[in-house]
């Protein structure tokens, strides 16, 4: 029997009436960062920080811990938000096809080996030198290289303690 990937309920919500709140978790281990290759629009086939939608009643940290486990099989301990951005994807007529407000949190690796699950095509630890060989989202590159200085030799995996806010329209 072939295992089928569970479809992402948020991916099916094209043309929403309000933004979807989502969370990502920035997880480092042995000089590498955990990334996933997205399976669903609007970022299908693109490598990015893993995460997903916040469910009613969840804190950002609870949502991040649940989403990373569901998407990659990796167990984390989520910390404070370090980066906040929007993804607004419009169709040819200018209508909003997808709208996400995403808060990325810093997280501590606890256990597990990455494997593509849920709405990911692939999941793995990525070294700084690999970023240019993968199709990584611009927001993820900005977060890793400019905010966290990943790969510069002066990484700051905890960030500055405050959230960085960036707009992102596609």
C-alpha cells in the first residue's frame, strides 16, 4: 500500500475572506537549519522554514511544536517570535488568492530525524553552503542570512530578542 500525503486544509482555502495566521519554527542543529520543500500553493516546490496554521486556542509556540512534528517528524521546543511577515498572493485579476500573516519563532531541537510528512515534499537539515543550490524562498533567505547571519560565521540563532517585521507580497 502506498502512503498518501495528507492534503493541507489551508492550501485548499484559496480566495479567503480574511488572512490566515500561521507560524514557522527556525530550528538549528549542528550548524544546519531545518527546511521543508513545500507541496502546496502558494509556495509549491520552494524550500522554506517549516510551519503551518495556528489553530483556535493555540499559542504560537504550541502551534509551532505541533506543526513541525506533523510536517517533519522533528520534536522541538518553541521560543519567542523572531520574524513576522505577510504573504499576499494575487491572481491575474488582482484578487487575493492567498493571504497569510506568519510569525516565525526560534526553536530548540529536541529529537527526531526530518522526513517529509503532511504538506511537505521533502524535509532536511540544510547547511549554509547549500542555500544557493536550492530554490529557497526569498523571505527564508532574508531571515537566515540578514536577520540571523546564518552562514556568516557570526550566527545569532536566538535573534536579537525582538521580532523583525517584513512585508512580503508575491
